[in-house]
């Protein structure tokens, strides 16, 4: 199965860190040429 190219808007690292600090959960995705998966990340 061929990997799909993700097209869309990604937030800056600064925005993501601010969201995590505010208690929001974020999704971090790796490159489509690697595992092409996402991780849910939130502050403990």
C-alpha cells in the first residue's frame, strides 16, 4: 500500500508547546517516508 501524502496546515512548535501547557492534547506525526503514524501527546 502506498503512503498517502499529507496536505494541510501544521502548527508551529511554539503553538504546540503553548497548547500542551494549556492542557490540550496534540497529535505529532512523523514523516510519510518513515512509519507514517501519529502520537497523541499531552502533559502529565
